[in-house]
């Protein structure tokens, strides 16, 4: 197997991981916010500094991290697959 084919294979794996991280980021985002808030119903959030507020803030930060890691993995996958298609 040539180096180009290995790049294409590794790029496909990175793209799959990037997609999985996007799904995970979406899941954490949904857990951080209530479904009633997504339906357009006005709900009061927890008070700042409370345990519920801290939990939601951690979930939001985790969703942001997963999003950026997924974006980086997708970028790496695209670069590797492009490089692999250019190499013999």
C-alpha cells in the first residue's frame, strides 16, 4: 500500500471522528439547555453560582470543546485526503 493510500485511509478515519465529535457536541449542547427553552417557552434559568448553573456551564464548555476538536479532526481529514489523492 502506498503512502497516498494511507493518507486517504487516515483522512477517512479523521473525518469519521470529526463527525462523531459533532454529534457528541450536539448531545452535550442539548443536555446543557432545557427542551422547553428550545421550544420557545420562556423559562427562568438557574441562579448564577448554583449547582445547576455550574452543571449547565460545564456541559456548555464540554460541548464547545467537542465542537472545536471535531472541526480540527475534519480539517485534518480533508487535508490528508487531498494530499493522498495528489500523491501516487
